[in-house]
């Protein structure tokens, strides 16, 4: 129940200090997979009503399409999760005005190529 409160708190955060989407990724994934499954089953049922051969072709197409849908949804949500992780990492790094000044030095060509 704690996670549900966290999601609601994230949705009601009008200052946008916390991200709500990372907590909802599992839910979004499940909803998209369910929607793809419903669409595939509906397509197959409608095709079987037309003709058995059409239904079999639709069944094969639905299996391939649903596999691609799962892959697509997974990749998109992993990219979204990576973006939020990057945002959290960038927010956690000290700014240049902090007491610990970070110096930037460009690597030499030998370091970039990997020569020693």
C-alpha cells in the first residue's frame, strides 16, 4: 500500500519535484500488453467470422504482431526508465558553484584511441 500512496503523492506534487512515471512503469507495461492482447484477439475473432483460412492467417499475424508489440513496448519503457535515471544522476551531481570544484580536462588523442 506504501507504493500506491507514493504514486498518488507523485501525481499530486504540483511543484514537480518527484517523478511519478518511474513508479508507474510496471503498470504502463501491463496496460499496453493487455491492450495489445485484446486487439490481437479481436482481430483473430473477426477474421474467423469471415472465413477459417482468414482466421488462421490472422492468428499467425496476431502472434507475430503481438511479439513485436511486446518488444516495442519493452524498449520504449526501458528508454523512458533510462531517461529518468539519467535525470536523477544529473540532479545528484554537484553544481559548478559548490565548494568542491570539479575541473574538466580534455583527454589527449592517445587516451581517446586507447594507446598507452
